[in-house]
C-alpha cells in the first residue's frame, strides 16, 4: 500500500512530499511494522533561508553558500608527479564551477592544515577576480609532509563558520592513509564537525583506506567515491561542485513520532545509498526523534523505517508512526516543512494479506543485504578466509541480479568469476586489480531505486 501526505509550498522554496509504501496488515500476534518512506524535494530556492532568514537568499541566485576545498598535499601526492598537477587542475575546475557570490576557501592538507586561499582566517567571495586569484594560489601547492585529515576538517569548519550562509559544504581529496593522527583524533574531529557542514570525500589512486574515506563522508552526510586514475579528478570535482551548488536547503531532519509502547527498531536511508541513521537520533520531545539527512536540492531519497508495536487483537488498527520533515533552529525551535506520512498497523486473520511483503520493502531489504554481503565478503577475502568470502560475494552476485543492480554486478564480476548468477555460485579471481576491489568496496552502498 502507498499512502502520501504532501507538501510544503511557498515561493522560492522546495516543496517536500512524503510517500509511505508498506503492507499494513499483521497476523494475530504480529508486532513488526516495516515501511519505505520516499521523500521528494522539488522546486527552487531554500526553505532555511527564504522563509526563516530572507537575508540568506539571493533571488535568482540560489541560497547563500560557503564551500571549503581540502586538497591533500602530503608527500605521496608526488608519486607519480602528475597526481599533484591533476589535483591542482581539479581544484581549479571546481573553483570555476562556483556560483558568483558563494563564499569559499582552499585548504592544503598535510600533517597540519594550511590556508592556501584567501588566508587570514577568512573566506573569499566568488567572482572573476577571486577565482583567478585562487587559481594563481593553487600553483604554489607542492607535495611534502604527512597526513592528518582531522586537522583539515577542523580548519574547514572554522573557516565555514565565519560566513552567515544557508549551506556549508566541504570537498575533501586524499591519496593516502591518515597516518599522522590517531583514529580517535579523526573521530573527534568528525564529531565536532557533524551537523556543521556536509562533506564529499574522494580517494585518488589506490593507497588510501576505503573505510576512512567512506567514514568521513558518512559522518558528514556527503558522498564518497574512488578516482582510481588521477586524470579523472577534474570531471569528478566539477560534478561534485555542480551538485553542491544545486543544494537549496540544509539541516533537514526526518522526524519520527511513535505512540506509547512502540519501539523504533531502525531507521536507515536505502536510496540512493544505504546509510544507517538509527544511532544518530536526537530526542525531539515526547516519543519523537530527529534523524539528520543533510542538505537537499531537487532530489528524492528513500528511507526504511522499522518499528515494533504493542500486540493487539484481530480487527484492531493503530497509527504505528508518523513521519514529518523539520529544520531544527539554533534556539531549539523547529521549522516544520509541512509534509508528513503515516505508517499504520492493522491486525487481520486474512493470511494472504498479512503474509504478503510490500515490493518496496522487499527490494530495499535486499539492497541493504547486498551492501553488507559485499563488505563482509571483501573483509573475509583480505583475512584469507576464501570459503567465507566466496559465500558472501556469491550471495552479493545473486542479490545484484535479482534487484537489477547492474552497476554493482559489473563491479563484482571484476573480483569474482560468476559461474551461476541466479544461484550465487562464484569463484574468487586469483588476481584482482587493487583499483577494482577498492571501487567495489567504496561503491558497495550505492543502490538502485525500486521500479514503482
């Protein structure tokens, strides 16, 4: 069943709509309710600025924004020497993509973070002159030193905080492992920056740690990817910046209200990527919690909500959860975006009704299992457990085929020889290119939408 309650509409703001897909029928004694919640934003402008803070919005220009570009300048960026040049070119291309009026800065990252442009603890405002100055400053970037990504993020945060803007965004490029600070230092930096700006992270080459880069993007609600060939950086940076420039509203939270006696088992984003949100809940009054979703442009995302309801008798029905969208304000108040969806539970003795699985729920349950099977399979492969890795990656091939996830199937075929895709029968390849394995791991959480 699909239920929808829409949407928030004023001039110059995105309209948000919420659709709920679920089978609301439970058998006698049934307690677990699953629903896929589709959130769609359409239309220009920004809620957070046009409505709540008009001074943050420029008509026809999009919302005010600040961007920090963090470029790895550690010693390994000199191997091969073209890598640093590609990074400079990519950063130049991203600067060219900045909208006029956007605040920006470039940070050079080694075991310390350095302001490359404009300097003085401030941000520049994009126009023809500052873009040219920034690109001139990039020419001085050389490679040398270590890698301490937490220092880069903290400097970016300090710079971004100097602008009174609606959207704060970071782009981070690294080519190596975070060897010059402890994992605890990086985690502390991510905790300090979470909710203050979003950040896309890219690993260039094959000498970086996938879980580090994906962990940065996950904590800061951005995207992660591999650019195995440094020559591809300029195109990737341009795409990332275009997407950042398309963001219209920041800090949107999915608010979940549940009635007395109901427990939230999990909340996860399932499209366009799998992202676990359960542990990120912040309490929002009696029986309500907010789950962060970051910045939005014109786009649609799917979330899987699972709640456990109190047992009830046949013929009874209840509201199991109410989903709405809000923007939390610094003073503790919230701006409600007006869209909401209802998750229901109805107890029935009709076995056909109560045992059928909603197609959206089934599809995304498979996509989440696919992501997990790939990650577990690759970890087992690295640990030398050939049988365990073969079983997990075979299951991944099977799931990718069933759900029509052709991109993931192609990536899997570079790591395993597929004997029978439908049965999940595979053999691990004896020799796998490092870039292929890292690409599969980095993109393992990318999902395909269910065909509605």
